[in-house]
C-alpha cells in the first residue's frame, strides 16, 4: 500500500462512517465565557440577568475586570497607521489583541449592548474622553469602561445610573462614594 492510500482511506472512512456532517470545535476557558462570536459572548455574559440594567452592568464588569484590557490601541492591516486600521470588533479585541483604548472600548460596549437588544450610543466626555450610554428604563445611562476611568455613576438612591448629561451638570457625582 502506498503512502498516499492510507490518508485517503482514513478520509473516506470518516466521510462514510461518521454521522457528523460538519465539525465545529469551541474552546471555552474556565470562566465559561464563550467569546467565539458576538452573540455567544453577550449571551454568556448576561445569562443570569433579568433587566437591561443588570445586562449592562454585567457587560461593563466583564470588560473592566478582565486582564486582557489594557491602555493601548489595537490596530491592524495596511492602514494600521491611520484611524482606518483601528479594531472595533469585540471578538478580535478580546481574543486576538487584548488591548484597546477609550474610544474603542466605548464602541465595543455599545456594540455588545446592541447585541443584547439595548439601544446605545457613544459620546464625548469632557477632557477628550469617549464613553457609552445605554437606553433603558426610559432614559440614557452612562457606562465608562476605560481601564483607568472605569465608572458607573449611581444617583443618590444607589440604584439608578445617571446619564452623561446628569454627571456633567453636577460635579457631586465625582465625589459621591459609589458602590
């Protein structure tokens, strides 16, 4: 039997004996978070959440509490030296680069919110910083996931999350002892 026959016979055996028509192997780390695609990522992060606020807090916590997030832009391709080379794909950012900066993380969190069915937008914060807001419970709510600024500003009730406009209008938000 020649050397080419054995691999060929093996392939034929697999094709005819196996009931599996496609192979899709996923490797999920010990955290249980499935970051193979956007739908799986958002679904596993928010699986225990009942409200949109809980979903947003969970996605924000995922980004801010994982070691892959650092202060640096993820860039790729021939246009890596320009804004066209920036990475805005959460799956690439988390699985490949592990490094993003405020305007990228604001867009990533906004895209995750949209995947969860929560309207979102990104906005400029004072001092050239970018954050995202999610719309739920009849209003916009600010989420800042940048590694050195990470914050959710709760109102005096300790439960309701303030919007960027509310935080910007009242400097007390920066002084309130946040949970």
